[in-house]
C-alpha cells in the first residue's frame, strides 16, 4: 500500500443521500456483495455520484461478458497492472476474482514475476508482456502485438488495451486516495512496503 490511511475516507452509510442510496442499491441488494458492506472503493466514489455512475458503466463493461477477453485472461492482465502499479487494494480484490475465474494460487503468485517466469503458455506470456508494455510505455510493440495475434482476435487485443487502461486508472485512484483494504482482507506482503517515500 502506498498510504496507511485514506486521504479521503469512504463515505459512512449514515451520510448517504437518497441519490447515493439509489446508486448503490443494485450492488447491495443483489450481486456479489449482496448482504455485505459496500466495498471501500465504492464508498469512496460515492462522494462523487456523477463520476461514480460513469465509472460503474465503463467498469461493468470491462468485467462483463461483453469484454471479448475470457475472464481468466482478463484477470491476468488486471493483476499484472495491480502489481506494476503497486496497488495493494486492486491486487487483493482481483486475486480473489482471479481464483473464481480459474487462476490457481501458483499462477496468481507467478503473475508478479512477469512474462519470463517459467510455466506460462505462449498466450499468457503475451498477455503479461503486453500489459507491461502498456503500463510502462503506453504502447504495445510490434513483436508483442504479433505474439498476441497468434492467440487472440483483434477485438480481444483491443479489449486488452481497454482493460489495462481501466485498471491503470483504478490503481491511480486507489493509490493516491489511499483506499484501504476492506474488513477481513490481508495485504500480499510483496505489495506491502511501497509507501510514499516523499511524504
């Protein structure tokens, strides 16, 4: 985690307006968080309802079946972004999602080592390498683009770019605002020691 406390804390439920309650009602009454407290990322975004609506619309596309990348491959890219951006919150949430989408504990751990770690298929290595290039250079090299093309359609390659872009933005938000883990979660030790050295 970059920060050990939020710069802008999640909005307590006692302070929600009717508009804010209506915005999160579908999330709290059904779906994966039904009956559980709203996640800190969402309670933080509630402070800006219009931005939250836009964020949910785009995020729902990325995490839906409309995204042409298979869920497992999508989560490889998202987790690599979380690692590269040193976003402990993103990593923690998506490690659980990745497991639900078919990634093993060993694969999730190996994502931190990147494309050259032994054990990856050529397709998985291409996804990881493309994610590295997008985060680091904002560009997929011709060699990596062609490697992706051996396994993924043009639509899937475009959705990979959109997925990496979305979760780079999410990581910037989480890191800078200091969104903290939700109750019951623990931080991966490899992502624990990246606090802001310039504060």
